[in-house]
C-alpha cells in the first residue's frame, strides 16, 4: 500500500479556518489564488495523501461567503497559449473552469481581461462569453506598473479601469496561469472599494513554496523544478526575518515586489499596512498537513526527476529555452539525482535495446514501461496493431486481473474494423491503435467477454502508476494516460522523422 505523507482532512479544516480569520480581520477579502484550483496534480504527487481538489473543497466550505473573478491576460488569449496539463488553450480552460465551479456550487462573478488593447482574437472570446451571459470586464495596462505608485494609485491608473461589483465577503481572484493579472485586479478592486468608503483586505493563497519548511527541502526544490520556465527561485524572506526573527521561505518575485505592493496598499488605504513581509500576505497552511516528512521528501525527489524529463521534452518541441534545461539539470545535480532513479526508466530502455538488437534496426522501437502500485514492472511496445501506451495498458490490467497472457481480451474483428475505419474512411496515415481507441475496444469487448470485463474493472487501479516512454508520446496518448491518473515521462526523442504524423 502506498505510504501517505499528508493529511488532507486536517489541511482543509486548518486552511478554511485561517481564511475566515483573515475575513474577520479585514471585513472583505480579495484572495488571490495561485496554482490550480481543481485537479492540482503537482501537489498530489509531492504530498502523497493530498487531495488534488483540496482547494476547491476549501472554497466549497466557504461557498456562501465567496464568489470568483477569473483573470485572463489578453496576450495569452491572442497567441493561443496552452496549458500543458490539459493540452487546451487558456480561453478554453476558462470555459472549462466556469463549468466546474458551477458544478461545485460556486458563484462566478465575472471574467476580467487584463492588459486589453482590442486584440481581435480576444474580442471574439469576449463575445463568446457575453453570448453565454458571462459578465466580462476589460482592464488596460497601466504605465509604470508596479513601480510608478503615483501613476498607479490615481484616476489615470486604477481609476481608468472599471470596478467589478461584488457582494460576498470573500472574492477569489484566479486565472489559468501566471502573469494573468490577478494581483493588479485585486489591487484595482481595493482601490475602488476605498473610493466607495469600504474597507477591504488582500491575501495570497499560493501553495508553493511552503514557507515553514527549510529552503532546501526537496518539496520546495520541486517547486523550483516545476517553474524553471518562469525562472522562479526560492529565497529566505528577509523582511519576515527582520520583523519577527523567524526564518520563512518565499520566492524571488514576491520578495522583490513586496516593498512596492506594500506601499501601493498603504497609498490606497491611507493606513500603514499590517503586512511586514510577503509571507504575511499569504494564507498558506499546507505545511501543517505534512504527517510523514520522509515520504514527502522521496515523492518530491521523484517529481524533480519527472520535471527534468518534461523540460527536456518541451525543449525538443521548441516550447522551452536552453536556460530552462540548464536550470533543471543544475537542480538534479544539487539534489544528487539521476534520471534512472525513476523506477520505470531503465526497464523501458533495456527492453527497447533488446528489441533493437533482435530487429537489427538503426532506430530503437517505442517502448512503454509501467511501475504498478505494488512495484511490479510491466512493459509494452509499439506494433502494427497498437502503440506502446495501449500495449502497456492491456498488459498491466491483465496482470492486475490475473488473466493469462495468452487469453485474448479484444475481438480481432473489432480491431480490424477500427483499423479499416482509420485507413480507408478517415485517411489516417497511422493505423496502429492508440490508447484511447484500444480502451474503447476493450469496453465493447467487455460486454461479451468475461476476461475483458475482469480487466476493464481493473482500469481504476492504474491511478498513480508511474510510466516511462522511450519516445515522446503523441498528445492523444499523453492525455489518455493522464485521464487514467498515470504519471508518465518520456525520453526526449521523436518516434519518427515525420513533422505532423507522430
């Protein structure tokens, strides 16, 4: 059984209580939410036992007192920026988030488009939202933000951007990703609240880095590994140490901008800020949910290795620069980690090398290795019938269901029909079945084949399985494995010389 290092129930109770304390102190709280509100896979991986929906469950406990503003930077919409975890663009992620918030019973107040200058694709997105009765506000960029305080806190700064009417004591300000304008939107709201004679406070809910564990703890280093593209660096919060004589960890951007943000808040409220450090601004209680530090440290080291593979793949695809690759490699060396410390890596590579010798070809075949939750290693390879992801899934659920390897799960007629459809009707150049297609075939076969039904029922046990591929996966397989809850890494090699058909 997988060891747990984190108590989610304790965390949710502690975090909810602490947020309410801030509301009671400030009267109204603009709460900037960093990271993912729903499905926080990073936190789940580095904190075994963490409920990936903890944040949304915290908000659900507070739903009668909370509403949500979603921010989106117009430039991200315009260039179709993609979320790597879901493989969808930021505008589609906002639509997805609105649906999910409603499913959780949470009220979405509006969407605010930041740094808007009339960009054409953003106009289309605004129109799409308004046609679905979603309120949309637009904010212009403010010259000199965040350093020109006289300009920012004036009629020509925050005064030019509209106020978003809110009715709840907690206003959650969230976004699809970093740089979306969450802080500026929160401060803009506080500025207008002040003009209306109403007191309002600000707080930041950022899970990582964890302020009350050591700077070089693997959990905090894993955060650096996850943000190498943003060039975030963890630092000791010098303001916090000076004020309280207490060591706290924060990251460079928050520490660098803190004096300016503090002065902006003081200029708006005309009172000395209660914040003496960027750590004071946070409401993060995740460190208090850790119950087994050794388990968390090991999970964090594995996440660093996973991020190393991911960064190299992004670089190969042209989505990351060389600085990011160099930075993640330095982190690996600092933590004395090797890629082979990830359990499925060597089995996948060794099987590929063995197949390469047998076939006597110059290019190694695609191989996928799974490490099941009991430590068993299962492999699969690409063939004319199916790709390596599909093969590894079938081989794994056979083992989990104690079904002999020679017993067929899928009807040959079904597989041939799907391949014929792909080739003759859909004109697909790749006819081997991918993971999604094989799962559909499995579901159909389970209706009449008891062995297929047994294996189908074991798909749920693939959650949290660790996987490694000797080649870069196509987007379809990557998303299917993620939906199954499988954490997959890839060696940074393309599966073929084709540019489009991979």
